[in-house]
């Protein structure tokens, strides 16, 4: 066993100790770093013992020769300064080359974990040169065996890490929500490197990083940040983003003054947290562009066993090692791709959202009086579905709507009337039975008939005067005038009746017969042809018993549902949204099979469509005045809807839920007034 004086401490990595004897002194190279030549023992080491000294070449960040046997003697200042580069060297150099760290500030406990797989000694100063030489002697003997004991352990560890990375890759690629993905990336990064805390930054522009998120396990918080950090050499994350190189700090409180960045301790001072080891890794996409930075803080010895919120003791903090860097680099490149995918996914969603909104504008510009209808039906139906999802008893207890289902319902509702673009505009906006131009033609014809009655009257007067003389004519003139004026009044009354019949109110039976009588009345046209007062179409249209649409026009309006379906089925929906055409297609179906276009019955109508139908009718009844109908007050609208329930058209259970939960309030103030 080795014995050391009070100034020196020896730590053998792991729990193994061993006895070694020097046989090959002469072949030992001593790889020393910058600070060692300043130490008093250096001269004796090089001159008296005649070791071959290899100097660290700062520009190359190496000792040049990496193949020969020997011992690294490194001063802690250099370790601090060249940490990342030294880890690189240790990583590629043979495990048989031991490390001796000289220094007083970094505790041997703290860095021990870095040298698990090679012989490692730690000396405080002043170094007793005899002890140092004795240690070198021992270390160089059989050091090659040292690492082998751990090969198996390392292998199984590596296998687990590969498995972890694989699992993380799957988790990252399946998370589409951008914010949750950021949380996942940071928590998995912390997990894989065993870090107590961490922060995530995304490149926002050429010059700035956006500080997005912080997590801290021992303080048990996660905070969404929203700060802009310049991409420059002044901050750790900024420097990592600017250079594209990772930064690994042994201790954030002892950053060498030659480094361009500093660490701001304000937060630590406020919370009592001690930030010590730190690893900042830039995230790069497939083409090598920097997309962000992950900054991990305080690797924990006890990461696997610690509980969230349990304070972190300094002795449990260890430095990040080379493997952490490798794992994190691999994870960040996966994360970068996942983020890119999530951005593309979001772009596609936005694109589609924009397309749907544009479609809604297209529908509503055909009939401006229905402005806002699609959006309101979507708001109502989604609120309705959310309510149904929360119900835990009764007939709808088993009906559940996931987030995706709600998106599907929303799109189906927004687009339910899209097929109206395939219906002639004059029919869509038709307020009365006759089209405005037809009414004008009718009125003009009646003006002509009026003039023709007038002309007939004066012709008749003239005929009488010429035939019987003026004196006799004067006697009968009042009778002729009276008859004429009666005819005019009758004609005026007929026109008024026709104008009244043109309104989309319910036509009474007597009026229907009168209409047929009028239709048979005749007048002489310009050519002297005897012509009916009303055309066949006018008689047909004015005889509509209810509303403003003829049967053919009603069928054309109803065809909007089929147009909607045909349009929606052309869209290559994703699996989650695949039922949109089906849901929208059934929005005019009724429980008793009297709906259209497929006369589906209760059990065949999708529940989503049933919800939409109620919302569609509610909005149509309560929306602001349209040319062909007045907006109804809430009570009246609900009365009409319950009448439809009584006729077997709508579901009573669903309407009850709609009404008792006052779901209509989601559009209150938009158009409908309570
Ligand atoms: Fe519709
Ligand atoms: Fe509608």
C-alpha cells in the first residue's frame, strides 16, 4: 500500500486498490500541461529523474503523441481551462495511461467520476516529489488491467444508453405539440445526462436565441421563459449557439478569466441554489444549422434515486463527462429533427386552418346574411361535445371525445355548409317566392293591364259618343266611369293580393283558390293576343304553401349537403380527421328518417352530427334578421326546437343538455340576444 504525507491525498478510482512495482521507469513519458512547469516539483521530475516530458500544445489542444505509454500530470487550472479538450484526449487515449491531477480547489471527490475507467490520483500542493514519483511508479505498473475490470459494466451501460436514446427518439417523434415537445426534450436531456436542472433555448433569428424553458428537479419547478438572448460570446448559451461547439464547465463559479463569457450568480444568490457543473450543447438540424441550445446544470451522482423537490447537496454534484456530451449531442440532433417536424406539422395545421377559414369566407360571401354562421355552429358544437365528454351518467356516459375528435368536430362544423357554393346564389338568398326580377315583370304587366283597361274604357267612351252622340254619351258616362274605376280598383287589389302572396308566409286555402282564379284571367297583349294574367311559373311559385322556395328550389338548396360531402371527400384527411365528411354529411338528417339527403334514422346518424344539427338549427333561428326571416328570441327558438323534438326530429336528451347547461352562451353577444 502507498503512504503519503499530510499534504497529499491519493484516490484510486473505484474501490480497488492494488500493489504495483516499477520495472520500466525509463520508458515512462510524463504528459504535463501548462501549469505544471510552474510547480516546484517540476524541475526535479524532469532533471533528476530523467523522465521524458511531453508538453501540452495549446494550439493543438493535445500532447501530440498519443500512442506511447505514460502518465498525465495535469494542474487543475488547466483542467478547468481545457476541460472539454482534455476529456476528448482522455476519451481517445489508452485507458492504461493514468491521470494525476494537482491542485487545491477542485475536490478529488468532485472529479473522481470522470476517471472511473483509468487509474487516477489527486494531489494537493505542495506536492512531495518522492511521493509523486512513487505514485507514478505504481500507476504505470499494471495500469492496463485497471480498465478491463469495467469493460463489462461499461458495455451493459452503453447498451442501456442506446436503448434509452432509441426510446427517447420514439417519444420525441410522436409528440406533435410544440410546447410539450420542448418539455420532453429538456427533461429527456436531463435524464440521459443525470442533470438536476436545465434550460432550453431556440434560435429565433440570426442574432437571437429565445430562452423558452427551465426545469429544476431539486427546486421542483418548470418555468416557461420568454427572454431574448443575443447570440454572441458573452453568455454560455450565446457562445454555444455562435460557435456551434459544446461548452463543458467543471464549475460555473470558476470560469477562467480568459473565457469570453461569465456566469451570472444573481439567481443562485436569490434562491440559495449552487450551480456547479454545466454542459451547453448546440442543437443542429440535418443540414448542420444551429436550431437551439440545451444547457444542463449540475450532474447528480444520485440522479436515479433522488426525489423531486429534495434539496441538492453539493457533494452529490459531479462534472459532466465525455459520454454525457456524446449522448446529449445525439439526443439534440434527434430533438432538432423532432422540432423541425413539429414546426412543419404546425405549418400544415396553420395552412389547413387558413384554408378552412378561406372556405368559410367563400361560403358566407355567397350569402352575406349568414355571416358568422359556420364559426358560431363550430363554437357551439365543440362546446356541446366537450360537455357530452364530461357527462359520466345517463345515455351519453360512454361517449368520449378526445382532443383530436374535437378538432374533427370543429372542422366538420366549420365546413358543414360549404356545399352552398354549388347552389345558385339567387336561390340561396331568395327571400320571397318570386325572384325580384320576376316580381318587377309581374308589376310591369299589371301596369300594362291597367293602361289597357284605361285604353279600353276610353275607346268604349269614344265609340258611344260617335255612335249615339255626345248628349246621350254624357248620360251614360258616369256609369262607364264607375265601371272603369271599379275595374282599376279590382286590378289594384289583385296586384296587392299577389304581392302579399309573394311573401314567404303560410298561404291560406282560400287564397290558393283565388290565385288559381286570377291565373285564369286574361288581357290583350301588344299583339292583340289574349294572354293569362299570370304565367304558369308565377302561379306555381305563388302557390307555395310555406316559405319562399318551390320544390325544385328546395331540392337545389338541400343539395348543398351532398355538395359538402363531395367536396370534403376530395380532401386527403389524416386518420384522425377522416370522419369529417361523414359528420358534415348528416347535419340535416332527422331522428325519424325525415331528414335529407339519405333519410338516416336515429341509430345511423353519428352523434357528432346530432350535436351539430341542434347547434345549426339554434343558430339559424336566433341569428340576426335575414331578409326572409326575423331573428327569434331565445325562448321562442327553444320552443320551436322542442316542437321538433315532439315531432321526432331532434333528440330530447341532447336538447335538454344543450338547454339546461345553457351551452348557447358560448355565442352570446355574437349574434343571438338572450
Ligand atoms: Fe346546412
Ligand atoms: Fe348550417
